[in-house]
C-alpha cells in the first residue's frame, strides 16, 4: 500500500463550533474565524487533530467539497502541517511545514529511469531535536523522522537514478516526488546533467550564492513561517546589552576640548533633526511636486558612463551616477511607490524610472495595495497607513554578476546609505519618513510578476507629511 499524506492542525490549535454557527481555530485566547460549515464537516474535520488523509476529502460529494474548503482555508491561515506516514503506521516519517500561505502538497511524477540530485540550495540541519530539510526556493520544509530517509537524501548529493536508490521504505518515492515539486530535488537530463550550478534554474539563479539566497528569504517575510520582528525571543534567557558600550580601560583622550562649540552648519543641524515619523497628516498629504523633488534629490540618475575594458582585463560595463553611494557603482536598487494619499497623484503602484525621472504605473489590485499599506502600518506600529510606501527592490544580478560571496551584504549596505539619504532629504523638505524593517518578498513577486530571485524587495521607507503634534495650552 502507498503511504498516506494527511493534513494536521499545527501549533496546538483545535476547532470549535461558535454560537453563531461558524467554526474557529483556537489556541488559548487566540482564535481565527473560518466561517460557517455544517456539523458533519466539523465532525470530519476533528480528525485534523491527529491527521486527516487528503484523499479522504478528494471526492465530489457535498461533504467532501465542504471539508476541502475548510482545510484549504486553514492552510491559507498557516494553521496546517502535513504528515507522511507508512500505511497504518503511527510514526511520522516526514512532516511537511508550509513556508508559503498557498502551499499544498503536490507530487511531481518520477520514473525509475529518471536522474535526480539535491538542489545546491538544499540543506539538512538540526533544529532542536529534529532533522530538517529545507531550501530558500521551496514552499515548505521537511522534518525528517526516519534516519534511513536522511541517509538516502545524503546519497543524493550526487546525481542518481531512481532505480538505484534504496527504496525499502515505500514512502521514499512519494517523498522524492514531493521534494521535486518543491524544487529541493532536481530532475536532470540523462546525458548532460551533472547537478552542478548551471543545471539549476535560469541565468539569474546561477548568479546567487547559497548563503545569500538563504539569508534573503529567511530575513524577510513571504517565503518562511518563522516569527519576524520584535519577538523578544531571548528576553528571559539573556539580558539586553547596554545602549552605550562600556569604555575600554586604556588611556582616554577627551575630544570635547578639541571639537569646539556645538556645530552650527546646516548639515550638522540636518543630522541632528533627522528622526522617524510614523503619524501622517491625511488632511494635508504630500503633493506630487514634493514627491518629484524628493526623488530628484535622492535617486535620479545624474550621468551614465562605461568602464575602460583595458583596465585590469575587466569587461566593459555600463555604469551610472546617482546622489547616494553604491558598491562598485552598481546602483542595483530600484524604487517602487505604493501611493495611498498624494495630492495630484492617483492611488496605485508606480515604478520610479530614475533614468528619465518619471513614474510608470504598474497594475495592482486594491487588495494588494491595501495589503502592502497595512503591513507597513503594522511594522511601524503606526496609528495609520503611510501616504507613500517606497519599496526598495534590488536587481540582484546587477551586483552578483561582479561580486561573489559578498554580493548580498553589499546590497544591504547600499540600502542603508539610501535610507539615510531619504531621511536627510525628507527632513530638509519638512516631510516625515520612517525606515521599515520588514518586507514581503512573496507579495511583491505576485504583484509585479517578477521571480523573487530576479528582482525583489530589500528595504522599505514610509514617506508623507507628518502630523503636527497638538500642543496643550
């Protein structure tokens, strides 16, 4: 008999019938309302506590369709995991944890003659007392419960035919097909496939180093399910570090007697006045003219030039100059503006064409714009939405084509310099701004239809006219 894939409630959640007839998934004081379903559907769904086989509600009956709708709604809320077990077996051979909200277990067909190898982005690691297989390209990670499976996976560091693998466990082929669907496993050309860098994905993916893509996906939202932001995970374990580092015990030179009186130049004043603004005046929004001036000051292409191909044997490369510094003059950063409230500019999503100093409209649904604005508001812990949300995206290949090992770190350094440039320009213009620490790379990919490894968000900045604080008399 083939192994079964079953959906199971995660994180200790349970299903409860509410007084109004709706069903909620609950954990302590937290609950998620799932809508109205029949009592037979709720009774069937109670098996989700231990595991409800996907095939049990794959039919066309009214009850099966209703259970399917309930299970998929749970999946979209991130409340499900999937267990792969041997027939009539109680042990979890593999547990699948979705990392994308729309993940659903799918098997990509494999035959005995197929040649497969692990993706170069796949990695097997210990997490607590579990062994976890994951990849930044995958929509799910896999908790490996059987050591024999881990041994077979290790053997796939080299290309192997399916027929040569130890498949004593009947679940192995099912697992390999699930891994192939998640792009943790690759199917190679029997003649030319060697499982090397050029065999996987497109030319853009070739430019990514393993550690860079892992860091990009695991330090942003959208392609992983770990908590992001101020979670204070280790507050009860390690005390916070002091705000100012304790002094070294060596000889001290007091610089205050050398630096003179408090500097009074405009730039020094600008640096001291810079601050984050999270509350914007929606009755007096930023204007299109102010936005144009802001982008002109901070991000417009000032000139273009080409390198000398005869210097150090490097190829000829086109470069530009802009108001902020960039590693290797790559200027890989692009600006996408989610406009919520701007006088003279319609609500929508725009790309800033820095070469021609123009805004280009991009089709985005009202729901997608709202999702971006609400996520920014939540990340800032702000009373309202930003008037303009600037998403800083990177054309990753622009910088990784030249640099290895340090490409992603250079991108983040460039983001930092651009954010400081934004802050200073906003302060100088009397506008408010706030850097935002999280971005959702999956939402951006869906809106722009750009692959997340080709061009994706690496920073965000809220811009608008700050609300003047009320002064009591």
